[in-house]
């Protein structure tokens, strides 16, 4: 049976940084489910669909095919065979992903892809509903969080390093809105699974969080 590690948590908690490192150390595949939702969001944006137009989104999603492949160990997302990995990291796409992922038509589109990957590989998968919905039987479940201020600060520094001139208050507001929407939606909301371990990374280094998760895995092997 394959080993499955589920990492859920709010935007900006450091899930992907941590999951990539754990994957490398354990020799697992890292599956970024947010990237899948983002690629569908890009599809809706390109079609000019409003985020609140559930009918059009549910119709459009039928023609959107999302697959993933790995190049040098890095996940690449393909949208109708186009590699969109480099196009999905914008705030616009992130906000559309948060808004469109509330619809069951969008969520069910990705569920099989996520479950099939976990059934045939040792994976560490991150998202919002992995421990609660996608992989309820994952051997290790972590709910990774950090305070809103910490997450906003991290995002601010990332953007400054990229040469941008971000507005900290705006980042904080976006994070709060995204947290609210992701955790209050009807379908597979962001929530800590009953059997998940809570890790608050506000005052932890990346290494400390990685070590904590690897120790949880060792206990289960
Ligand atoms: O992790 P991220 O910021 O790339 O995710 C973008 C959005 O996609 C997030 O705000 C909500 C949605 N998402 C989801 O609903 N379920 C997941 N498993 C992963 C992401």
C-alpha cells in the first residue's frame, strides 16, 4: 500500500515549501492540489467568466482537462495539454481559484486525479480538504497554520524579493478573505481533520516544521 501524507491549512502557511522538502527527504512525490484549482481558474479567467457565475463555470469545466507530470522532480500542471505551471501564481488566479473551488462541479473534476495519484504513489499532498475529504485514510495528517500577521509578513517579503512594491494591509485583507471563503464554503471546507496533528508554524523555522512532520511519518512506518 502506498504511503500518503496529507497537509492542509490556510493560504500562506508554508504548506508547499514544507511539503516539497519532506517529499525530497522521504523520496515521495509532492502533489500540489492548489495548482490544479489554479489551472482551472486560469481557464475560467481566459473565458471571461465571472467568479459568481456558477452555471457558466460548471458548463466550462466540462471542457477543461487537468493533468500533471513531473520534470526533474517538479510538478507541472497541464491544462488541455498546455503547460500552465508558470502562469498560475498570480493574485488574480489565486482569488479566482478560491472563488471557483466552492462549486461541486469544479471539486469533483479534480477528485479522481488526486485520489489516483495517491493510490499509485507514495505522496505528500497539500491543499484544503486532503485529510478530511480527498484522502481520509492518509497515514499522516497535518494541519499546518500560522497567524494571519505571520502569513501576511511572509507574503510581503516574498513580493519585495521579487522586486515588487506590495501593500501589507492589502495582503492581510486578501488572506483574511481567502481564509473566510475557504473555510465557510459548503463543499469540502478547509478544516482540521479530527485525526490531524496541528502544527502552528508562526514561531518555527522551516527546518523545525520539516523535522516535526518527518518524525510523525517515522512513527507510522
Ligand atoms: O493553495 P493555493 O493558494 O494554491 O490554492 C488556491 C485555492 O484553491 C484556495 O484558495 C482554495 C482552492 N483549493 C481548494 O479548494 N482545495 C484544495 N485542496 C486546494 C486548493
